[in-house]
């Protein structure tokens, strides 16, 4: 449990307010945080979690990694993140026409990182092929991108998985696969971001490390739960949690984050000068700073 407030360094909250995503993809690193003493836990869509960090309502949140490079002062936990090393089924661009003919893409408002990833990968692809860069359509919070009038739509999370793994899936472009092929690095979809001025106690850091260890031990039961919730076969759900998504990024995390910063900054989507500090978790490989 967390030590009493009298023993904590300045800036270290006795109760850490933590937010995470409502999607099952977050469970391998957040599943047991709600049970930890000294942590107040809630779930919101990624864009709302970012707003919670900015307003000071949250101290730490599992949010879109682009957030690290839009405001100064953020730090991140180095030992746990949601990453992909290729195809990831929960972030998809569904196509209504051939990819080279796509002129408009409706962006899922739920994740700013997925929006930036699609902008970067499709812009770079268009430039390589000498074709027009699509127009990217911003939608209101909560809007369904599949309902927008566009040649293609980005969808994330459980809805993307249900569409991809369900009957009648349209053709797709997978932006994580495109990113990893072009960079040779994993893509970091979400990281535990710590807002400026917040210090984590040793007890807090151990709680995040335990959550990662407990979650990784439960991947099989999580795949079974996903199959029931989504009404999908166990095989694809097991592949998604055990192979497509990676949760212990190790030494490549910093390089992967900075590569994303550079790609997004080239399009004016974030600041090019921010290099947030990693916070190591007990038992995790250290991240070079």
C-alpha cells in the first residue's frame, strides 16, 4: 500500500488518480490497478483521458502517445505501454474504394494518436507513390466514423475489432503495419503519461509493475472474455492479445516514441522539440533517456 502522505516527497500525491481506456486492449497493463491501495482508478475514452491530464483531474493516464509531444512537462512510465510490431487489428482504416483512389478519410475522434498515425502513414504513402494526399475529416467527439460520408474511415478499439473480425469486413489499410515496415520500430499506441508536477512514490511504481505482471499472466482468460463479449472465435482474439499487441516494450520504447514525434511533427501535429523523461518501473528494462 502507499505510504502515508507525511513520508512522501513534495509533489507525490498520497492517492494517485489514474485513468485508463475502456477497451479490453488496456487490461494487460491496467487490470488490477483498481484493487491497489493509494490509487483512485477510472475508465474513459483516450481523448477524455488527455483532457483529464490537462485539467489536473488525473495524475497518470494510459493515453494516446501523441500527447507526450503536445505539451511540455509530461513524463511516461518506461516499463509498460500498448505497442504493436506490425499488424494490429484494433486500429484499422476501412476502405470504400481502392486505397490509391481514397480522397477523404473520416478520423475516429476517440484517439488522437491513431489519428496522427493515419495522417503520417497515408501522407508518406501518397508522397512515395506520387498521388494526392487524402483529406482527413475531423469528427465531433462520440461520432461514429463509419457513418461519415468519406472514402474510408479510421476506427479504433473494440468497434474496429468487431468490424474486422466479423462478417462482411470491407478492405482495409493497417497503419501500424505500414509504420513498422517503414521505421523498423514498434508503434506506441498508448503509454502511461504522468502530468507535470506529479511525483510517483515507490509504492505507486510497484503497483503499475504488478498490474503489468498480473495482466500478462491473464492473456488467455482475457482472450476468452473478448471472444464472449465480441461474439468472435477464440483464435483471432488470442492472436490479438498474445501476438499483435505488445505490453512490455523494453529498450525500444524511447526510440519508437521519438520516431513518432518526428513523423507527426513533420506534419505540424506535435512539437518537434519535446523529449519527455522516462520513469522506470521496478523489474522493467531501463529506458535510455
